[in-house]
């Protein structure tokens, strides 16, 4: 099995990734020390292949590199993944190699990336129940359901922007700047099922997007092509499609040489 990179090498790997909508999550979490990463051929000037898993998407690493055969041989050595995120051209070459290596079929889903280059609609920023959160709101996050509070509520409030819908003293929806680089900021949202369909996610996302624009970053939104609810929220806030990557998803898990 290959070992994850130590923190110093994670930060070095981040320097070799371009700053783009498709790399913002990987670059930020490599630099923050919250990513699990593996690399082949990492030097001071570059790398051959990188596999990077951020804490919000365990088992769904992003892959950067061009050598499909090398990637197919590397992935069985990495535990606990069930799908990988790659560029479309790499997906075409990697899919049959990985299917043969893992002994199962794979399913393809496109990962759609959007950016926002203008201010979000004013009406979204005036929702009575939605506002930016601040460090004083830590108890509110800590007592929220796991889907809302994230893996580290205190760090969430300190590192980036978070907006929430607060109804009857409880947090019911959230938007967070999940990853931040010099040029871009990724936004993730979640609304409790009972409160969906009321525009809360769009309003919260608008607050975070406005914060990012005010701090010189371009907001980024990404989701699978089948996630119609997320795509509708992106459209409401004003995001436009910027590019695509591809999820290659294992159709069944292996019981040998692959951790469950």
C-alpha cells in the first residue's frame, strides 16, 4: 500500500496545482492540512500523478495527471475509495483500465463547475431569516445536526465565510465557503429536508458569494449533473457553467485488495 503524503509534501503539491475552479478544493485543503493525498513523481518542480481526498468527500478523491495506466495501477493501493474525479479526456482512457484492474464495471457522472462573476440578486440578500454567521454563533453550529455543522465548526467560522438560515433559534440551512485560494472560493450548501423548497439555500449561498466577491475571489459552485436541486440553486444565485470533470464510480466494491 502507498502511504499518504506528509504535510510538508501536501503543501508542496498544492503549489504545483494551477489555481482554477476545478482545483480550488484540492489546493485549499492541501494547504490547510485537511486533505489526504498521494503522489507519484513529486519533486520541487512538479509531479506525475496526484490523488487528493478532501474531508468533505471521503472516498471520492480527485485525480490530477495524464498517465492513465499509472493511475489504474496506483488506485488499488489506496484504501476506502469508491469513485474518482478526473478530467473528461482522462476518463475515456482510464475507465477500461480501471475496470480491468478493479474487476468491476464503472458508472460515469459528469461533475459540473460554475462560477459567479457578478453580484448575486439583491432579493436573495434580504431574506429575513438568513445572515452571515460569526464566531459568536459557534454554539448554534455545535448544536446543529451533523450535516449542517461540518467536521470542524470552530475552524469553519474562523477560516472562511458561513451563512445560515436561523428559524425559531435553530439552524436549518447553511452555505459555507468550503475552500479558499488566491483567486477562487468554493461554496457548499445544505438544507434540512423539512425546510427545503423555501429558497433558504439560495439566500445563504448569495451571502457567501457576496462575501467572496467583496474579498476579491470568484465564487465556484460544483455538483453532479443529476443534482437538479443544486443546479437550480446555482442558477438562482447567478452562476454560469465554467467546465466539467467526470466521476468514475465503482459499481461494486472489492473484498480483496480494496478496503471497505
